[in-house]
C-alpha cells in the first residue's frame, strides 16, 4: 500500500543517515584544503668516508607514544552510542513493519476465530443503541449521490465510528475494522453478514477492481441483516431461559 511503502522508505532513509553520521564521527574530521606546491630543491649530499676508529652509529628503535587515555574512552563512548542508535532504529523499523502488515489485512478475517464466537464483551443498552444509530448512518451513506466505492467506504466508516462510541475498550494492536467486527460479534448480528460487509469495504478501498452499483445494493442488504441482530448476547440469553419474561416456548427454534 502507498502509505506503508512511504513510511517504510522514510525509516530506511533515517537508518542510513544514522549509519552515515556514525561513520563520519569515527573517521575524524575531513580536510578539503589543498596543500601548497613546493618545488623540489637540490641539496648536496656530503660524502662520508668510513673510518676504522669510529664505529657506525647504532639506531635505537623509537616507539610512538601511546594514545591518551581520554581518547580511548571517547572512542568507546561513541561506539556504544552508535550501537544504541542502530539498535533503536531497527526496533522502530520492526514495529512499523508489524503495524503495516496488520493494517486492515483481508487475511486477518480468517484469524479472528470462528464467526460468531463470543468475545466476552458485555454490551450495555447504550452501546447497542450506538450501534443501531451507526447502522442507520451507514445506510444513509449508501443513499448519497457519490461513486459506489465512496458509498461503501463511508458506510463501513460509519460502523467503525459507532463501535468506537460504544465504550468498549479497543486493544492497541487492533485496527478499527477488527475492533468493529469484535464489537458486532458481541451482539446477535449475523457474523457472516458483518464479514461480507467488511470485505466489500476492503475491495472498495484497496481492491484493484473496486465495487459497482450491485455491490452497493448488496451492502444495503447486509446492513439490514446486521441491524436486525443488534441485540446484546447477554439479553438474548436471558430471554431464552425457561420461565424468564419473554422466553420462547420450549421447542421453538431460533429464527434469523
């Protein structure tokens, strides 16, 4: 996707800049001044005749003075800081790549578990009302005089916005689409309709062929099915208990 590729290129460029600055710091200052040209001068070399009385001079090995202790510590500190900078850049790169791979991937739909699995969320009446209002807004978005892709995208964004207003805490690793699916799964909304509506949204936003007017009509039908099941799971289970007010008679199957 363009956003992911641009962010990844930015991180890689920042990493290259860090490595370049570290290499420049370790290599020392760069001098670009030209040396003055000095023509060679002829010098006379005196002739030395060997003498038996004077022995040849002995040359002692001259060792270079050891580097100062502060210079050694400075180099070590620079190396440690450079290693920490590189490690930090790699960690940020991996985190960015992980978030990019999770961005509304269609594959995530198959990793969420079986459709209709209980998420453990207890939705309040206010939360369910927010979802119903979101479905109504999504239906109105499909009625707007806009291209089919914009209509489908606007409808699903309305569902995501409604899920955010329910008060359910969103996990930091969840995308907005994953969160909306999880909140809807806490109701009796048809999970297959929810996921098919999400697939239409993904096709409209990221698909190569987009969507058409038939897909808009299909999205409208799916929203109607989802809206019919917007009842909290806990309320539905209480209604099914024997002797509870409004309980179904024994042997009566569940419809829808």
